[in-house]
C-alpha cells in the first residue's frame, strides 16, 4: 500500500504527491532523524517526524511549519553524499529517467521520479495558499 499526500478544496483535488510505500516514507523520516537530528526523533523537525504516517492531516498552519522544516532538511541533505535508491521501484524509476544522485536529497523521489522534498514543499505551498489541509491517504 502506498502513501498519498494531497490537498483538496471541497471535492476538488488541488495537488498530490505519491510518496511510495509507507516504509519508504518511514525510511525517509529515519534518515532525517539519524542524520539531522542526531537520533533524537522530532528534536528539530517535530511536525514531520512526530506525525503518524497512516492517518490524519497537517493543517494549513502546520503546513507553514512543515515547509520550514522541509527546506531545512533539503539544505542539510544537499550537504550529504548521495546513495543508491533503496527500493526496487525507485531504482527502476531512476534507471528509466537516467537519474544520478550526487547528494542525499536526490536519493528521495516520488513515484514519478520527481525530487520528494521539492514536491512536499510545493504541496505545503498549495495548502498554505488555499488554506486547506494536507491529507494522508
């Protein structure tokens, strides 16, 4: 089962990001904790790390905080070396698009091969601009 984060305004979907599997999202958050929070989960990025990944939403106000956290994570990951894609689907998408990872931020992609952190920042922008929550589906 995959994790889909999206913004709806009433019945209209405004934006969405197919993250991959729940374990892919958990691996991403584990890397954030291990590499940028020195193993202390939620110490620097509580909005991202302390939210359950299986249900709920981030409110528009939380989306502002989340965006700031994601931009800080993006900056931190850009300072770290890239690695191979972890999941088989990521390797397949990366190979089909000719993706190479020179920094850690490029190691995390959505199911379309787009940079995950940049897509999540954009999702926050939509939520903030339209005053709608980010939903977990």
